[in-house]
């Protein structure tokens, strides 16, 4: 009986740890959003390109914790965790593309169309902002326990775009 109770307590703590990791990633998403906005504004207003790698989200830990407590999570929780991890990984991919593009723009190769690369960089910044704002909303919903609304909502890009 004591072993069962102890396992139940440990699993409950892991479920809470998932929420804590998502809350931490919410803070990280907001910090990344500010960095991307700053870099986009430097490009727009000062024609300055800032190559800076950005810390990735730790989706591996979240997925590992979720796998360990599948029996304690509802189907909606599991779906929302997967949606969050997918969005984090997609956003990290965009941020990696931005970093690679900024390095190429800062040290252009012969024959590179610099104007086109800078326009692409602006588009990538806009995509990153949309993804980070959507991810922030998704994380807030998870922390608030609104698991189903994470996967049921039809995310419209125009809701998250900035001019």
C-alpha cells in the first residue's frame, strides 16, 4: 500500500513538473519574442543585422515526463502537450533559419542577392513573431488547465501578426 501511494505521489509530482516546464517555456517564449522584435526593428529601422543564436525549448524533457505519467494524464492533456512540443520545435526551426540567414547576410558570399536575403530575413522575423505569440497563448492555456482549447482552436495567423 505504501509503495502504491508513493508511486501515485511521484507521478502526481511529475504531472506538476510538466506544467512547471511549460510555464518556464512560456517565459522563454516571451523573452524570445522580445529578442526577435528587437532584431526585426534593428533591421527595419537601422538596416542592422544581428546574428544571435537563441536558446532552444526543452521539448525532450517535457515529452519524457509525459511518457512517464501517461496514466495520470487525460487525453486532452496528452494532445495539448504534443501540440505544444510540436509548436516549440517548429518555432526553434524558424529561429535557427533566422540565425543562419543573419550570418550569411553579415558575411555575404559572392553572387548572393543581398536585397532578397534581407527581405527573406524580414519575412522570417514575422513568422517567428507569429509562432512565438501563438505558442505563448498555448502555454498560458495549458497552465490554466484549458487543455482542449489548445488543440480545438483554429489558429488564424492574422490574430498574431504585427506591423
